[in-house]
């Protein structure tokens, strides 16, 4: 009798630890960013200001405010004007479509961006009926709407990778603090103020032009030198501590701050060379500016060693001190003589904008620093 043959399976070969391939950990998704929304709101304010400046001599001509919609083709126009009216609204449509990306579907965000851009243009053209320096135009409305549509289509076409790149860059460079994007917009506004050759270097918070006040301190070279130095010292500390608060610790923040200040000084130099004259490119580099940058840089280097909460506190104090000093600093008659020959021309609206931003920046930055200090 034949016995049953038992066939046993051979056990699987043992796998050494070196042969095992560990599972790859998924890369963390970039944090959601509100930067497109903040940039869209800031750009909307910029467009509104440029369209309505100088906000003076409002009057009623007794015409229908919407009569311009049915007007014939304007008699005087240039291709440059049409191009500017289209291009000015492309960033607005692009940013609005990115900010509204959470709307369901692919095209609703673009359609909403187009509607918002067209409605903004219609409102501004309507308001220009009461401004003597402005002429409402249906052609401008059509060009602005076309620019919004172009920007929105670009956002739908390439918006997703651009938005993902913005979020990844923000995660790599910025600290994980509340509303870091808003702080980044405030930093950009501060850089914009450096384009105005009329303001002191880094000087923000001067309300005398806005309120029509006369200088409280008469001009004298020693007093002006001390006040100018103090303004630059305070504002170097402010903007350095402000920017450091936004930066992540892992990216050599000291080198980033140095590059940031070099960029600000390069903008100042280029603006003076273009708006005034090439030989006035370094007119801002006065003895007070040199001493202020030196003292401010040394003090900033020391304050950067403090904890984040202390840095924010010192930034707030320096911000208020700098705003007080800039309102006490008398105008420099030598700078006024150089600016008297400046023909602003097409830059009139832009310089009005930079002056207003320079005047109001401390009063926008201080609430942000206060709210940030309470959360750290």
C-alpha cells in the first residue's frame, strides 16, 4: 500500500533589512495662502486712486452720469492710451480669478473676475463725471473690461501651477504666523514709497501735506541733520524687525534682510535717476542718511538677537518714534530747490499715490504689529 506523499511548501526566503525598500513619506502640501486676495484688494485701491486723483474740485455739469455709455467714438485717442487701459486691468483680473479659485467649476472664477473688473471700471468712469480733470469714456470701460478678461483667462489657463508655486515659495520663505501674506503686502507698500524723491530716506508717517500743516521746527542745518538721522535710524529698525518677523528661521534671515535693504536703496537710487536727473541719483545719500544707516544697522543687528515678541515690541516703539520725528523734521531748502525743477508729467498720479502711502503706512503697520504681538 502506497503511503500518501506529503508535499510541503518551502518557506519564503527571509528578507534582510538592507533589501527592504522603505515607503516614501508623502510631501506635505503647501499651506493655503491668501496672498492673491490681499494683492487683488491692494491693486483695486491703486486703480481707484489713479483713476480719481487728485480728488479735488468736484462739480456737477447737469448731465446724465451714464451718458458716456452711448457716446460716439472719442475724437482724441492714441494707441498708447488704449494699451495702458487694457494692461492696467490685466493684473486685477488675474489676481481676482486666483483669489476666487474656490468657486466650483473652471470658469466661474474667471467670469466673476471679469464682472468685478468691469463693475469697478464702470463705477470709476461714472465718478469721473464730477471731476474736472477727468473725462468718462465708454472706450476706457471697454478696454478695462477687456484687460480684466485677459487676466482672468490667464489665471484659468496657468493659474493652478502659478498658485501652487506661490504657496510653496511662501511656505519656504515665510514664517508660519497669522496673516503673513498681509505683512508681505505691507512690506511691498513700504518699498513703493521709496520711489518718491520728495520724502526722506525711509521716512514714513509725514501727515503735514495731508493735513495742510506748517512745519513746527524752522530749518537749521544742525537740527535737520539730527532729525534726519533719527528718522532713518528709527525706520531702519522698524522695517528690519518687521521683515524679520515674516521670515522663516531656516533661510539665513540676516542675509535676506541685507538683500532687502540693498533692494530698497537701489529702488531709491533708480527713482531719483529717472524722475530727477542721472546726476541726482545719489542725492538721498546725505551725511544724515549715512550716519542714520550706520547707527540703524548696528542697532538692528543687536535687536535681531531678541525673541520674536520683543522684536515686535521694539518695532512698534520705533515706528511711533519715527513717525513723530518725521513730522518735526523741517523741509530741506536745498532739496526743495532741486525738486522745483522736477516736471512730474505722467508721474503726477503715481507720485500722489506714493506720498499717500508714505503718509499712512505707519498707521497701517502698527495695528498689524499689535495684532501679531498678541498672538505670539
